C-alpha cells in the first residue's frame, strides 16, 4: 500500500505523461527496444470528470456560503478559495454516467481570489479493465497502440464503504486471450480487487490530512492564504498558473489513475504473473551487392589468370636463371663472342664472379662485358 500511496502522490505532480512515451508500458520486457504486442489486458484505474460550475449557487439557507445544487459542499463567499471533498458515494448519474466500482468521488469548488466566481468540478476514480491492442514499441518508446477500457456498470457491481466482499471485473467477450493469443472464455480473465485494498484506498483518499478532503481560505490579516492539505496546495497552485482550471483538474485525476494503473501492472498478483507475449525485432546487417560494378574487375582477374597460365605453359621446362645477371658473364648477348664453356653449377659461377670486375662497354661489335 505504501508504494501505491507514493505513486498517487507522484501522479498529482506528474507533468510529463503526454510526452513520456516510455512510461506507457513500464513493465514490458523488451531487451532490444523494438517490440510488438497484439493484446495486453490488465486491471486498471479509470477516471472521469465533469464541469459543474453551472451548478454552483449561493446557499439559500445561509447566504455566506456557496454550494451546489447536486452535492452538500459549502465554501465561504468572503474568504473561501478552495473547498475539496473526497467521499465514497457515487456521483450523480446525470453528471457522471458510466462509473464502475467506485474508489473515490471527488468534488471541488475553487477560485484564485475571493472576488472571483468559483468553478466546480466533479470527478470519480473507479476500477476498470484496460485493453491495449496493436502495441508497438520503437527504441523503447510506445509509438502506436489502440487503447480501450471496460468495467462493471451494473447495480450489482457498485461498491460501498467498508464492504466485506472482493471486487471482481470480468472482461468483455473477445478480449480474453492466453499467452499465445488463443481466445478464452472471459471468466478466465476475471480481475479481482481485495476488499482490504479497496478499504485502504478509500481511507487514504477521504482523509482530511493526506487525501482529497481539505480547504483553502484567504487570510486578510497577512494578505496570504491558509491551506489545509498537500492536495489542496496542488489545486491552488494549479489555479494560480492555469488558464483552464477545469481541464487541468481533469488532467490531475487522469494522471493519478494512470500511475495507479502502472503500479498495478508492476505488482505480481497472488496467483502468479500474468503475461502477454509479443514479438521482438533485432538489428541485423544486410549487404546489397551490385553485381554490375564487379564485371570489369572480374574480367581483369580472369585475364590475369589466363596470362599467368599461358606464361607457365610457355616457360615450362626451360632454364630458370633468367632472373639472375650471372649468365651474362659467360653468355654475352652476341653469339659470336662466347667466353668458353661455363661451369655447370651456379655456386661455381658465383665464385668466378666474385674474383672479376666487369663493366658493360659499347664496341664496334656491340655492347659487351669486358
């Protein structure tokens, strides 16, 4: 429960939700950062809000207060800035229809200064089943998904404070699958919320110290304000910095529902871990060879091989000392001048060459060694 409360407090100030695409699937195991899932289904928390500013009136029994035509909430007209109430009663169905098993109902009147007309907002957090289909993760960011949710909106599914029965949610037909994607009877995908967890959450949200219940008033003596709780401080800061207070109050509730859902996804259920298998993409290097550019080099290599083979065949069986200059000492370039019979071994030729000094001169008989 402590980690859930920490996430709720974090969600109140969570301003990165619409750009932090990695957090959309925090509990995903995608080692290479590029994965797809056909279907992911989890227990979650949904939120719904409505603007009830047109329902705010001056209390007919005491004109010192504002109130609403729908709910028993009162704010002083002279110094009141915020009046916030969290309770476990279902909201008016004409304002917030389609609320599943209720976690908390929040009503607030708020304004930035005592001389302004307050705005009113009516919100609810309730348990629901969240389905994500065709989920695509690219470089660890969720880039595409189809998001939907459903809940139990029946009278039998309504909650009461302090109830002693668990909350069960059964998904719609066609949304229950096993780990390999085979469709199952929806009863096999039933989600359960223990009544102790439900009671603890409701106690937290209705607390006048930690939860949604509190007030803020203008202090005329010090020209400041008196603020009762951290949540009310957040509301007052939002009023001071926002042009559309109702929209931002709605976003705060969406963020709280969002981080609560994320907390549920990361927690292991009592009867094992529910998994949704998907596919992963791995970076692989491919080479595209343009064979046309290799034609000329290939022809040159083939011709070189043919030339080498022809040379080998042509010179096969001939003396192999044309690479040395020693033959020129004993076999001049002209046949008319042969110095005599040369030794038969190369070692003897080298011995004779070491004892001679030879130069090439041009004579009337041509170039020859002397």
